């Protein structure tokens, strides 16, 4: 067994037939379409990074099942050191790609399942752990890209699951001896259509009576009944139209591309089912997914993005000749402060992590610091965007097309009037990068990654150990009761 | 004389030949090009609003030169009531267009010139007031759209004007008996290419020795030597490509479209020159422009935008069934609070306005409140965007194309899974509006409109009357000196 | 009739016997006790200001009942101009006193009653207006200091009025032909014990069944059954102990001194009762009080305090030699920005005020801007304190006693080591002023003046006109329904 | 050798004669004076904690000099684990005392000296390490309380050291063969007068020519020539006057009590001098002190305080019956979020710590995370105060004296009207605790502890590794240079 190379990954996609649509049209070849190609390139770069000896400790790990070297995205964390490396991986991939590690959600779903299947087996006598390990061993051996799917369509939020259209949450519509048939849709799926398989887990805690919704499973992304409806927005159009990817804000790796992933009566063989009706464990499953994912998303992934933004803002200031102005230095420093405070939360979440459940060998980060990481980033990223937008100057909104640099009628003007301490093209390049980050999708994207901030606030209130704090305060107050 | 109608405005453009480029190609017909058409439509709508009897008090005024009814965009403010109406106009046009009143900068430049030309004439014995009034009477009679041009290209900010490329600031390259020849470029020009004329003023205070740069004038936008290089970004591409404008976030009126406006040795007849070498008045001119423009931009224009955002966020919440959640109500309330605090600053700036210089009949808003309006908005608009982005949900980033609603393979899925308390299309429409505002150009756009926040902070420090505050504090402290 | 002088006010207090307690002991003579004396001095200064010809327009008005000149604190606002002057008065008294205008709440309660009694009389056929006008004429003629009492003790907030101890809200315990007997307590009463009379109104909206609680009345502060329990905190102790008031942060006028005002079966003659059981008007009464008081409290009173803080911070910087540092200039500018944004809200609330109810002649400020003023200040004042605390330096916490300047063992050291650009004593004086503002009671005080921020958020949501904003957003979205 | 007990500590102070002044009078007996007693009690409690077996790992360490168990405050950190425990100690002492660990600055000064003396010895051939170790072994053996002194008086900040009064910075006035004589004063010294010895280091980086100011040494606090002028403010007066310490906000341990520590020609024997003229190492010394102290102060000490505040606020809400209100839950959650983000920074600073200089065996925390910890706390503590002040309600400002609970005239009223879900006294107790934290000295205190925020911003900019971020940004932009 050996790790898949970037080239092998690209080839593997050619064999995979996914049923994907973009802007109302079928995507025939993932690596040929201008938008999905950016996802292919980003995922291929992940394989490339794993092969880079300098990144070995971060991007690869040793399988606890086989002892072989595996991609860290398929690794179950076995120590706090593993948790630290997991966050390091998120940081590195964000710094390198400027977009999603599209294997990230799958990795965190895998870890949540590794933990909760042990508990279910203990309590319910099920054999989910064995199945999950089999799945894991198979994907580790082939080094497959595994995506994760969590958020349901939900529909009218004023209604509970069973009150509205039953299909608004992914659920079992048929139970067979050899497996189950599922229906529903998962939203906001980052790059699922370019992964080999997807791990699906419920999007929230469940109650008695909602057993059909307590379902977790793995499924190949080309399975019958699965349809992907890809996101489409201004950046999609810009990429489709661009003559040269260097006219874009993130030329090679693009935006985070997501999709609506529809399950229209998809058959899942029993061997790939990791939860089937255990409503009393759905809460634990989503919570453990959340605690891992919030650490990575809030305290590492977005920190890597911030590093790009800070670097670009510093360059923009140097290119414009303003880098020594006190307010520019202050803005840069605040960006660092905000970003590194979130980073610290990921480090703390990792080093304060614990085996969960005890005896399982699976390590989970600290829930408090994970939630703090995500909430801090959710607020902080807007501030970072704002500070960068201030440094970037009006040009970040008003810059003309790179095509003008080839237009005889305007080339001279643009080169003359957009030059500053560096030539115009260089300034435009870095301004375009900043346009992507300060005048694009990243504000709302950061709010909603790893769940809404409100969900994290509720989690944080729950884990805040207010009783201990009350005891401390009473001691100071001299209140004895 | 009567006001121009929207139809007449569109026709007038057909006769105007502007030398404009977009994405490396010449724009042949402004009203035919998908992007420039949005500017034509927005400007036409301004003419339509002025003809609406309900908006008469806001959109029109009485010329102090002729006593005739004129468009308020060509009016010189003669009272604090006029200043209030001026801000009301900015509010109304923003609420109605969701984009620039493209005549706004011209209006504020006009008022600044009306004030400063009186002063120059008094001190220097010039006749700039007469010229300006002649220009004004002509444009009022024809009801022309007059744009304003302020910000120079500047280049390397570490250098003063005379240290770098002399052309980085618009300046006189030849003085003739019948006029002047100017060279340079103005950046971030909102919609100049769709106005009839442009008023050009210096972008900053000047020193002795920089006389060539102390130049203000009016020029027809089709004048020989003027070239427009239009902005280009993702939203440009999306609009160009859109089969139906209703797929867009602001279907009819679009983004604020700006341009680089190049003056390549343009001849300006003496009669249209309103400042020529008076370096000692350049500071006053930009400062008076700023105080008017900051009131309007900060305390009215962006408040109108905020009203759209708040309305859309409230609708999005109602459509999703979340409008009663405490944190949603709180977010909506904070958005209102932030926006209306800026609005209050415009009202205060207007009612505390004063005649300046005394005897001129020209009224200027209060400088302190104008600057506070703009700084408050600059920070507040990011917060409003963030709060709206939170309410809007992940869909604001991940929504698919409206084309899917016509795609037989996906139409059913999208209609099913994106519906909530309302059908999917309606939800997508309002989500698209919010995408425009929370995941688009508005953050940096708001920072830099009416100058950078740093420039406003410096102005505010200057007008803050710290001496009076020190006296108050000393009295409390019992310090006598 | 003429206005009372400061001296006459002090004498009038000598005749008044209030039943007041401070630190467990009876206050025998208000003007002799070190703490209550500061309230006497502050109130006397209000009378002095009213006699100052320079402040005539601000501090006095013309009675609509008698046409005589009266103190503005007893004036019913009859125009938006009156509202502007009312806010100007709040600004001036705060700048001058650095503490409460102790007649302020009474003034706003008076205006609320003037408006709502007209409505009650119209609907219920009562004669409350006549009674109120009689009260008003009497107090205007004598120029009495009238305090206002609003906030009930409330007790356990998880219970509605009728569920808990019935006395936690002021209410009628006996209805007689000649009047009523009331019981309960009002909290947080600013300086009531040094006013002549108090206007009492319900602290919140009421429901059917709670008629006993719908009670408004005037009462002399020395009435039988009234007891004042004064606030006590560290600043109280410091003032009690100070050998010289110049050792204190606000030497002459002190802190805002408040009290618990207990009504232990107090008889109120019918003529002084302005609401008796009209539960359906209690909501309107508190709301109109709130809208007036929030304008004044949020947008003027605290702005006056901020002026002191900004002035003192600027002096502290100059005394330390740091005033030119960019971050100090920025901090000063932000303080101005924050404060003046609230100030603008008061101006806007006043100029957008309206007659309410129509035909009553009573003018009320705009509710939206009033609430925005208060919420902005509630948050902003903490920021201003923080920025001032930053500029003030560690000395603001660690400074030694002024007594050391008389101590032969330390005098030389303190004079040597605390001098900077000015002698040590001067620096200590201004530092002491800043200690008062940045390390004292002002943060929570500002939160809770004019009601909690949460109450204001709820009001603001109610008056925000979301329907109009939804219409605007739908028009942009192209949604027709 | 064994650790000193609390009792032994108190006894040791009786033998120590410090020359201390408070409010203009000499402090005769530290443990008898109401204010200095709180410092004695707090320090004694530190000795008690070290004797508590449950806290052994946190409060004690193993001396690398003797292998004996020592108080952690006298320990030189030898690993990242030591750094983690150091931060844990700061957290624990803050939670327990609600005031200063008065041995904290000494501990961090010790560590900075341990690191820099090694470097000086290597480069300069000095023997400072040996001297420091001798000092250390002696203080460890006796388990002495060692304070630290850093901040100079400074005077007019617009002047460099040598331009103003030479005494404004502690410096050598005489060099003898057996030692040096020093003069000057250190400000803001937390509790020095109740420690046995003090470590003095320069307050900033130095230049050639300023050799006399490059001086570090240890000195007994009762040494001839040392005078302490203690801080005095409202809380001092309240404590002096309090009949019962339970009337106070932090009954037993009090405020952080500081002093001006004057060195009036104090002789320091050569053996106690650890730097003498090495200007090129002064910067490193203060920087290493800062990085340790900022981690502890920002990310642990204030987090412990926040735990008290959060606990008290939660209790206050429960006592008032408001703890289930959404805005209260949100406020509590934000307080936790803000505090724990700073806490995470300390954890990250510790685990990313490094041996410095290599081979020295001395471990220093990561500078970036240390600075972020302190800046985050400086801003965040104000927010925590504000949120707690909001929950605490107006009572936090307006509460009457505890003496009223013994006053027959008011006792009944206070008990009746201040009760809520708990009796009045209990509610007053917790409100008093919150008064201490939200309406006291803590805002400015937190700003200036461990240096001003501006100093930390400058440090952060220096260590932010902008070059690496620029490389990352260039790679994304496709800029090759």
C-alpha cells in the first residue's frame, strides 16, 4: 500500500461518474469544467502535500489499524499530539490552498463516528465499530478522498422534523435485511462531488419517534440516486468566463465550491451503515463532530486564510507606499492579534483533549476551547476582512480588468496610473487577492462553517462549568450555602 | 424650461460619444451593454423620481439663480432645510436604487465650489463665482447629469506630489489665454461615463509650488482626450453572463460601477475653469466637499442601503421561520441601531449647518457630525453586513443558480429542498439580494467612499474643539491656569 | 414670581425635614453631611445656572400656563425647539456638574404625564390634566425642585406583579374619597431627598387586574411615611473621610447619589393623583417617559460627561508628554466620535419630535432616535472609559493620597517622581478626575440609567418600522406579493 | 529546608521594618493596618495554598539547584510543562484571592534574569548567573516572598532618559568596589512592602550612553533608603472605615495594593547585582520579562478574575430571577468566550515555549501568544466588566450600606425591598462583589498591568513574522520575485 499521488487522484476521478449540475447544466468532466476543476486542483494539491517530505508529520499519520503510513485526513486521533497535528494540517492546507481542504469534514465525521460507534456497541450490542474500521481500512488502503455530509435542508425552521415535509432531513425510507434506503438532502457540501466517498451523519440531536432520522453511513459519491446541485454566484461566473486563471483572486484553487447533495432513495448496504435508529446517540455524534470541526475550522483553517490576508495586506501597503503609516501598522497588528487568538484556541483545544469514551483510544479536543475558537473566528474574520479592506484601498473595488493590460487603447493608462511603488500589474495581482477576501463570500462563509454562531454559543453555555465559577464567587463573597 | 424625463435622459446619452472600455473591450452603446445599462437605468430612475409628485420636496428644489424648479442634484444649499432635504435625497435614492445616485458627487462638488469660489473672488479678485453660476444655470436649464471627480491616481503614497511622476495628480500642463490643458487621472469615478458633464476638483490640500495642481473645472464627458477604464470584478462577469437580470442581486440597477477617468491633455475653456493655481484654497475646497459628502455618504446613502439589508434580512428570517428567535430579533435590532445612529449624524450635521462663508448664501453641514456620520458608517456597515450574513444562513454562499429552476434534472430537487415557509424561488430571490450585500463589494466600498476612515479621523481630531473640553475638565478638577 | 436663587434653594431645604439614612445613620442636616451636601451643591448650581444670562435660553423657558419665565426643568415641551433646548440643558448641566441634574427625571416624568393625562381625560373623562396643570403652576411659581420616581423594587423577576410580594411595586393600598394611600418602594432615585417634591409613575406596562399598580402622583419629599435609604459605596466613604474636597474626583458636586425611596402607607390627596387604576394607559405613560428620558440621558447627559472625560484625558496626555503619539490622538478622536454619535441621536430625536397626542400641545421626541441614543451611549460609554483609562496610565489606579503632599516624609518624593511636563499636584488633580470616570461607578451607572439596554432594544425593535424596510427590499428583489 | 507556612510568613513580617506611608501617615504595623493587612492576608494565603496537597503540582516545583521542593514563585521554568504550571498558578491564585499574587512579578523577573544572565556571561564574561543562582538558592531555602520592580517614574514622556531629570529612571549614582548605590523610583509596585526582597530590573531597552541605567539587582525591602508611598483611592477609604470586612467587595484579600517605591541612594552589595552597565542586554531583559509576564497576566491571572466575575454574575442573575432570559444567557456565554480566548493564549504560549538561550535550561513562553493574551485581555476585560455590570443591575451602583441591616429604622425596608429569589443580605453580598469588579479599579488596572497595550502592539508587530505571510500571499497571487 502507498499513498495516492496527485496524478493518480486525477485519474481516479475520470472513472467516477457523478451526477452533478452547475448553472442549470450537467458537468460532464470534473477536471475540464472551469469551476469544478478548481476543486480537483485543490484536492490534488492535498495529495501532493502529503507526498512532500517536509510536511510528512503534518499531512500523514500511522494507521492504528494497520500500522501503515496514511493520509492524516483518514486518521483517527489517538493522542493530544494527533489533535495538534490535525489542527496543523488545517492551518497548512488553508495557507497553501486559500480554499477548503475538501477532505476536512469527512475526517472530522470519521472521528466522531469512531468515538460514538464504540459507545453504541457497548450500550446497544451493535457492531458499528467493526463496520467503521472495515470502511476505514479500505479507504486508508486506497487513500480515498472521503467527504462528510452533515447539514440537512431543514425547510421551515419553525417546525420540528416530524411536523413538516419528512424529506427535509435525510432519513431511512426502507429497511431491508441487506441494508437501508435513504432519502433527503444535505446542504452546503464542500466539494463532495470531487471526493470518492461521503460519510453522512445526522445534522442534530434527535428524540424518540425520530428513529428513521438517526442514520449514519458511507456512500460512494457516484452511487445511484445521488445528485449534486452546485453553488453558483458571481465568482462562479467570473471563473467560467476568465480567459486566464491569473485574472482571478485565487487562480488555481478557487473559492470553496459547495453543493446541494440529494439522496433520492439511495440504497446503502448494511456494511456501510454506522447508525440506524439509535436516536439517543445522535446528539453525541453531532456534538463530537462539532467539537472536532470547530477546533479545526475556527482555530486553524481560518487562521491559515488570515495569514494569506495579512500577507496580502502588508504587500498591498508596501506596494502603495503606506506600510509605515501608524494606522496601517496598527491594522496589521490587530489582524495578527485576532487571528492568533483563534489559533491559540485550537492549540488549547488540542492539548486539553481527552480520550472519549475512555478505553476507546479515540481522542477528542476540548469542547470549550473548540467552541471559543469558532465563535472568536466568526466575529474576528469580519474584523480581519474589514481591516484588510481598509488597507487595500478603493482599488479593491474599482480595479479594471486584467484584459486592459492587453488592450492597446487602455494598456498605457492602466500601467501608468495604477503603478505605485511597484508596476501596475503586480499591484493589481495583490489587489485581486484582497478583493477575493474582502469583497467576496468569506464573511457569511465563516459565520456558517461548522454551524451557526448561535449553535456554538449554546454549546459553550453548556460546557462552561458555571457551577465551579459560582463556587469561586461565593468563596470571595463569603456566602456559605 | 422643464426637468428632463427618464426617456429624454436615455435619448441624450445616445448622442453622447464617450470613450469607455470594459474588460479590455470598447463599450459601443452604453444602454446596450449589460453592465453600463445598469448605470443608465439607475440614472434614468433618478430622473423618474424627480418627476414623482410624492418626492417633489426631496428630489427637486428652486434655483436661487432663476427661481425655477430644478433637480436637487444641481441645487446649491441655501438653508439648513436644504441640507436636510439633501440628506433625505441620498436616503431615498439609496433605498430606491440599492446603488449609487450617480449625480451625488457632482452635487457635493458643486456646493463646495459655490462656497469656495466666493471666497477666492473676495480675496483674489477672480471671477470664479460668475463662471460657476453660468455653468450652473446652463446645467440647471438643461437638467444635465453632472458627475464629480476628486480622487487622484496618486501612485506611491510615500512621495509628495512633486517627488514622483507629475501625472499622478490631475494638473495643468499648458496655460493658454482661452483656457488650460490638463493631464492626469481620477480614480473610483462612480458612473461618470453615463453623466453629461463632470466637475473636477483637486483631491487634497496643496502647498506653494504645486500651483499647477490647484485646478477645478467642468468638462463634458465626451470631451476629446478623456478615456474611461471601467471597473471589472466578479459581479461584472455575473451580470454580463446573466440570461435574465432577475438572477442577479440588484437586477435593474446593479452594483456601483466606477471607472478610472483619464485626462490625456484635455483642453478646458477658461469659462469652465473654477480654480487655477490658488493653492491656498485647495484645502478649503476639498474640506468643504468632504463635509458635505461625508454627511450624505455616511449618514444617508448607506442608511438607505441598510434599510434594504434589514428588510431583506427580516424577510429571509420570516421565509426560513426563524424571525421569532431571540438572537434574530436582537440582530435585527442592532442593525437598526447601528444604521440609525449614522442617520442621526446626518440629521445633526444638517440642522447644525451654517452659511459658509458668511454672506455667500451657501450652506454647509456641520463638519464634526459629517465626519462622525462617515466614520460610524464605515465601521457600522461591516457590522450590519455581518449581522445580515448571520441571519441569511449558509445558503447566502451556497445557493445554486436560478437556471436550475428551469433544469428538468434538478428543478424538482431545488424546489423541494430550498423551500421553507415560502416557495424556493422566493427564498432564493431574497437570498440573492442578501448575497449582494453580505458577500459582495460593499465592505471595502463603504470604507473608502468619501475618503478613507483615516482621513476622517484626522478631520475629526481637528474639529473636535479639545480646548473647550479641556476647560470643562479643568473646572471640574479645580485646576486654574 | 421669580426664579429661586441658589441661596434660597439652600434655605428652603433647611425647612424641609426628610427622613434619610446613610451608612446606617440618620442624616440630620442635608447641607452639613459630607455626602448629601454634594447633592445640595449640585442642585444649587442648577439654580445658579438658570440665573446666568448666558444660559437663559437653555436653562429657562416660558410657561405655557402663565407666560412667565420658568426653570426649564418644570417646562412642558411645546415644540421641537423646546426638545432641542431640553437636550441642550442636559448637556450643559452634565458638563458643568459632572454629576446628575437631579431635577431631570422629574422633568421627563412631568412631560410624560402632560401627554398621557390629556389622553386619559379624553377617553376616560377624568380630570387629570387639570390637576397636573395645577401642580405644575404651583411648582413653577415657587420654582420647586421636583424629582421623579419610576423604578420599582421588583424583587424576584421571574414572577409577575401579582405572583410575588404585592409590595414590590408601588401601589394603592387604600382608596379614600379624599385621596389614596400608597405602599412600596422606588429604587435608584437620584437625589430625591434633596428635591422639594417627587413625581411618581408606574415602572412598566400593566394588565387588567393590576389596577392598584396604575398609580401616578406628586408628593412632597418630607411627607409622612416616606423614608430614604441612601446608596453607600467606596466613593461615599472616600468623601466622608476627605479632609479637603479637593482630594476627590469631583470635588464639589460628587457622584450621582441615589436612594431607595420607601412609601410606607403614604397618603396622597386626590388633587395630587394623576393616574388611578387606568391600567390601559400605564404602558403609554412609561413609554413616553422613556422616550424623553432616553434622548436626554443617552444623547446629552452622557455626552456632557464624555466632554469632561475627553478634556481630562487630553490634559493628562499633555501633562505626561504623550499627546502627540498617534495612538493617543486616535484614542481621543474615537472618544469624540463615540460621544458625538450619541449626541447626534439626541438632536435627531428632538428635531424629529412630534405633538403627542395631536392637539395636546405637548411635544415628544422621536422614539427611535431616543432609544438609539441610549443604547449607543450604554455601549459607547464603556469604550470611552476604556480609552480614557488607557491614556490616563497606571497612575489612575496607583496614585497616592493628596495627603502625601503635606507629609514631610514623602512630599519630596511624590513631588519629584510624579511630576512630568507639569508639577505633580496638577498631574494628580487631573488623574483623580480620570480615576473618578474610569475606575468608578460610571460603567454600570450608564448601563442602567433610563432603563436597561435590553428594555431599549425591545422598544427599538417595536418602533423600527420593519414593514417599510421589507417593502423596500422586496422592490429591489423583484418580489411581488 | 521546608516551605514557609502562612503563620511563619506573618511572623517574618513582624521582624521586617519597612518605611511605608499611606494617606500621609506612616504604616506602623503591616498586619494591623486595615489596608496593608489585606496584602499580608493575600500573601499568607499563597503560602497556605502551597501547603495544600491538592495544589502541590501547581504551587510547588522542584528546584533545579537543590532538587528540593520549592514554591513555584521561586522556580526557574525548565520545560514547557513548567510554563503551563506557571500559568496554572496564576489562574489558581486569582480565582482564590480575587487580587494579586504579590509574588508574581518577582517570579517573572527572576526567570528573565535567569535567561539573560546566561547570555551576558557568555558574551561579556561576567558572573551574573552565579550570583543569581546564589540569590535564588538562598531565597528558595528560606522560601522568601520576592517582589519585582520594573516600571520607572519616567516623568515627561516626550523626553529620552538623559534629556530630563536623571532620577526619573532608577540608575547607578555611585560605583564602588563592593557594590553600587542606586537612585530613582519604581511605580505601580504591587505589594512590594509586604515581600521580603525585591528584584529590580530596567523598565525598557537602553542605548549606549545610558550605562548607569542598565542595572538589575536584588534588595531586601527594609533596606536603608527605600521608602514606599502606598496608593490611596476610594476603596482604600472604604476599607479603612469598614467596621466589618464583610461589608467590602473582596473582604479578606482586598484590592491590588501598589506603591511608589523610592530608592534614595540605596547601597546594593556587588553579590546582589545582576546587571551593571550592559546596555545592549537591557532590551532582551525587559522583553523576556514581558513575554513571561504577559502570558501570566493576560492569559491566566485575569482569567481567574473573570471566573469570579462570571460566577458572581450568574449568581446575581439567579438571585434576581433573570438567569433564564436569553440576553442574560448570551451575556454569560460571551463573558466565558472572551475570558477563555485569553486563557487559550496562555496555554498556547506555554506549550509553544522554548529554551532561551539554547543550552541555558531556561524556558520562555512564546512571545506572540503572550502578547496576544495580554492585548486580548486588555480589551476583553472591559467587555466582561460591562456584561457583568449589565447583569448586575442598577443595584450594583445604588445599593445602601450593609450597616442598614443593623439600623432599626431601615433594616425592615432593606430586607423587604432588596430581597428577590434570595434574602436581601445574600443579594447584597454578591452585588458588592460585582461592584468591586464592575465599578472599581479593574478596567484601567487591566490596561496597564504588564505594560500598556500600545507596548504590546509594538511587540506583536515585531514578532508577527510578516515575511512568512507575505510569501504565502505571493504564492496564492502568483507573484514571483
